[in-house]
């Protein structure tokens, strides 16, 4: 059934695609295809950078690079950080390991807001309840990174999930009106991103990873067109979003089946 689908864009082409949207572009961190030149440029401009596989997902093979104590530091996911005496040596190490396997992008690192000392970001979910239907917002939660992890992917970093309200209240001490306004903006971003993706090809679900930096600015970190439902099942204090996601997913499948008959 999917033989006429276009290929998935990968992280860099997706970033370029979202850059074309006049509203969404201001939420995007600077991103390039990885090269030694890009690494030097980014480390001159930003305190830290992320290096990610262009086609990767689930928080796999992600590196954080930063400068400190006259060293260049490289940390992969939850592994201990490695120190290099020069940027050339760090690049050489990446070439011998990660870059041999696949293509990578380099991205400005966002100084993520924290919950109890651990960085978090937000997964916001949009779905269609039937093929050709409109996009519906299904819920959002905060993903808190596990100890000593450079990614917030819950399974990979051994992290956990909490409500967005709890994360924002604790991190920024905002009142409920301010939290409601920020959530409204994130919902608007999610639905705009989903609609924008439809101009490339139609999808049934979108899981948008949204970050707030330590000053409260909103960033779009990543777009997932096959997002995990199980993530929402982890939020035991409120399973209503998980149930809604499952219900809409079933409705979509049934509608698609009845169309084929």
C-alpha cells in the first residue's frame, strides 16, 4: 500500500523543510550536515553542540561536544565523557567510529530547563482519527533524562515522565495562567508542524519533541512520524492521554480498513 510514498527526509532535510515555514522557523536550533568545518564553526558560536545520526531515532548514537578546561569533550548518550587535547583529535575519533557507519548532522545544543537537576524536554502528540482527516492534538508530557545522560529518551537514558505542568512549575515557578499560555503555544506549534508535514506527504501521527531552555524560550528539537504510544502509558498519574491516543489510532485503522472494502 505504501509503494507510492516519498522517502523519509532524515533530520537535515526535515530541518530545511521546517525552515521554510514562516512561523516555525524561529523555533529551530541551528543545524548543518556534519563536517569538520561545521564542527569548528559551531563550537566557536555555541557553548555546546549535538551530533546526531541523520536517519537515527530513539536517542541512539547521539553525542554532545563542548569545550572546558582547555579540552574538547565528547559524551555519547550515558557513557562517560572523553577528553581530547584538540578539536582535530576529537573529529578523528568520530571519523573512526560513528562517521564510518552513517551520515550525521550537527546541531546547536539547547541549554535545557531542568527538573530536580535533570534536563527535560516535552513530547507533544498530534493524530488523525481517519485518513484525510484533520490533525487533532492528543496530549503532551515531559521526558526527564536519567542520571548522567545527554539525551532525554526515556528508555535509553533510564529516565522517567511527568506532567508538563509539574515540570514547568518546578523549573520556572510559573503560575497556572503562564503555564496554560505556554502549553497553548506548544499545541499551536504541534498542529502547525503536523499540517506543514502534510505538504510533503500525509502522515497519521506526529510526535514533536519540544524543549524549553533555561530562560523559558521554546525550541523544536525533533519531529517523529512514528512516535511511541507506550511513552504515554508511563504517565501513571494521568492515563487519559494514552487512552485517547490508542482510541484515535484504532479509529484511524478501522476507517482505513472500511475504505478498502
